[in-house]
C-alpha cells in the first residue's frame, strides 16, 4: 500500500512539474510574440514620423523650432526592445535579424534627419555611428559589446549625444554604402560627427574626441 501511494505521489509530482513547464513555455512564447509585435509597430510608427518630418520640410522648409524629442525617445525605446528580442530568441534568429535590419534602416533615416538639422539649425548634437559585430571570431562580439556599454553610458548621461548602432554583417545596400563611405574596416569602429575612429575606444578617449569635434 505504501508503495502504491509512493508511485501515485511521483506521478502527481511529474504531472504538476510538466504542467508548470508547459505553462512557462506558453508564457515565454506569448511574451516573445508580444515583443516582436511591439518592435514591428514601433518601427512603423517611427518611420511614419520621419516621413512626415521629411515631407513637411520639403513643403514648408526646415522648421528649427520643431522638437525632435519624440523621435529620439521612440528610437531608443525600439532599440532596447530589439536588444531584448536578441536575448530572448537569439542573435541569429531569422525574424529577429529582419526586424533588426528594418530598425537599422530607420536609424539611418533618423541620422540623416538629425545630421541635416545639425547643419541647418545648429542643433548641438553629437552624432555617433557605432559599427559592431555579433560574430564570435576573434572575440568581435565581446569587444563590440564592451564598446556598446560605454556608448550606452555616454548617451544616458548626456542628452546631446545620439548613438546609432549598425551590425556590419547586415546585408543591405544602404548600410553597405555607409560602411564603404566611412571606410569601416576594423570592428568595432565609430563615426563621431562625420569622422571615422577605428578600433575600441575607452570612455576617456571618446570624451576627448567629442571635445575636439
């Protein structure tokens, strides 16, 4: 009798454990799908803002009084969600790569808009293009990650710094042209206010470059 109860106990524990596992998997799947949907809609909304911004400038001319705060807020929010997607689904997941590519193209569009305002409106912005790689060869992913943390620290503490991150392995004509124009041959590299700086740079070095640019 004791043995029979023991067997029933083990079966019950097994069933409960399996159910908990399945519930966890289901919740994780739903969170991933929600996050993916959020990234898609966020990219679409930011793209719509940028198109409207560009068309307005073409219709009535550049209006330097218009705030760009919402564009920057949305850009960083979507960037954080893309990073979370990579962590949840993997950096080589096909759908994640597609969403990242679309986000990077939107980033590129944002950079063009801000670069134009910097030149025509005198906006006091430091624009940084950060080129990185997720490839494990020669520890490129680790070095890129370290460089990314330093840049995160910079823009979080200084709202005049805007960082745009581009994966050099993204196969897209626009990004490939950007890499060619700025002669990006070393990973990581940065283009700070239109000047290329190759290789890893610590916080002090980046601050010096910003002061001189």
